[in-house]
C-alpha cells in the first residue's frame, strides 16, 4: 500500500479490511445503520484510509464477560 495516497480503490480497501470486494460493496450499499464511508468521484467509488480506520473503531464490539459463575 502506498502511504502517500489519500484515497484508495475498492480492491485495496477490501484488502485493508481483510474482506472480499463483494462484502465491501454490501457494507457500502446495503448497510443502512452504519454504511462503510465512501467518496464518489464521477463514477468511481473511493475510500479514505482514515475513514476506514474510524469505521473499524466505531463498529468494534467486545465480547461479553463471564458471569459470576464462570459461564459465558
């Protein structure tokens, strides 16, 4: 990945997120509550590395803790 680029294409964004391009497009267009942030430049859809990192942080979940008896 070239560090100087501000925007990246779908292939690189999917690689950065460790998902398929198909999953990337679902996150962009089919996720109503928290869609993956993107930028349209003409017909192209591009992604900001910073936006992707923020989206990861915002969508991070932490597993639930064990209850008092040690069950999950």
